[in-house]
């Protein structure tokens, strides 16, 4: 009677990471999708359970629909004007000057507008107002800057 050690390899299933966090909605206005993913951590071997279908970077995705309200648009400030030099040093071609830009129009208010991408269906949500207007309040939504440019 002879005894000899032998090994029968155990099967190991495919192992994936936990789900990632959901991405943001693909559309900032209207219907879109959000996605989360898992990554391959360990391939199966010795007859373990196979992985789900993975993409070329070894990930698997879950996609669900999402909807963003179309009133999520932001205030945009005009770009800075060209520097208007008020005191010129002719030798160095430089000096102190002023640059301006608008957060506001001359009447002391600001306005923004949005265009609907698609009109809602019969029972769909009503589109928000296409134009929003508000007064300019210094240092609340309208700022005054001083720069020392060198």
C-alpha cells in the first residue's frame, strides 16, 4: 500500500470590482443616461464561473435613463475688454490702464435665456421660463474688481 500526495486544483470564479459611483446625467437638459461600471479583478480559472461580457478595457457597464431639469443654466459674464492705457510710458510702451467686462447691463439688471431642445409631450413637464432676469447686487451677483497688473 503506497500513499502519495496529489492536488486537485479548485475552480476560481471571475472576480469583478464593486460598482463605481453613477456618472452624472449625460444631458444637462432633458433626457439622457447615467452609467456605472465594474472592472475585472481576476479572470476565472480551473473551470470557475466565467465573466460577463467585458469591453476592450475589461469593464462591464450598467446604463439607466435619467432626466435633468432644463432650468439648470448658468450666468455667463462677458470676456474682459482690451486694456485701455490711461497713462503711457512711451519708452517702454506700457503703463496703467483699465479693463472692463459686464455682469450686468446699464439698467442695473442681468438677463439670461435658454432655448428648449425639444418641446414636451402632451403630458410632459412644462418648460421653465425661457428668460430669467434679476437685479444686479454689488458683491452678491455683480462684482467690482481691482487689478494691479505687472
